[in-house]
């Protein structure tokens, strides 16, 4: 397997972040045009309008667990630890982030969001476990 394959899930996650930024812009623009917010409301983000609050929270969430994902992928690449297993779990992590974000910016139901988060959490943990075992030369 080409070790560079680990970069595609990373690129897919970055694409998600950009999509969320565009969605937040569109929802904020709509809130201003609809009169439920003023542009100045976004200066300190104290009164995020309902239209964009879920998106802002989802975007913020992309900078909590996902940095650990990106670091694991880079470390796996740098130490020649990339294999089919790691690429599959990287894709599972990213797919879970897409599902999580989709739920977050629509219904925002914890009942559905939590399982998506848990799948990504476990996939990310497995990447780190693999990295540790790889470094110990166990696998």
C-alpha cells in the first residue's frame, strides 16, 4: 500500500472544515438579511443567531478531537506505520466526522450525534494504539 494514502482521509476532513465555514457564512448572512442578527453581533460571538449556532458549534468541534487524528496520521506516515488497517480506520474516522457534522448542523440530536462521535473516537484511538505498537515494533 502506498503510505501517501493516509493523506486522503486528512484532505477529506479538511474539506469538511471548509464546507462548514461556507455553511456558517451562508447561515450568518441569512440571519443578517432576515433581521435576526446584525453584522456586529459576530464580532465577539456572544449572541450567535439560532440559524448559525449549530454550525459554529460543529466547526468548533472540528478542532477538538480531529487534531489528534491529523497528528496520528502524520506520525504514522513519518514512521512508516501506514498500512491498510490504518487507512481504513482513518476513513472511518473521517466518515464519522461527516455524519457527526451533518447531524450537528441539522437536527443536532444528541441521540444520533453521540454514536457518530463514538465511532470516530474509537477509530482515532485505534490509530494511536497502532502507532504505539508500531513504535514498539510489536506489529
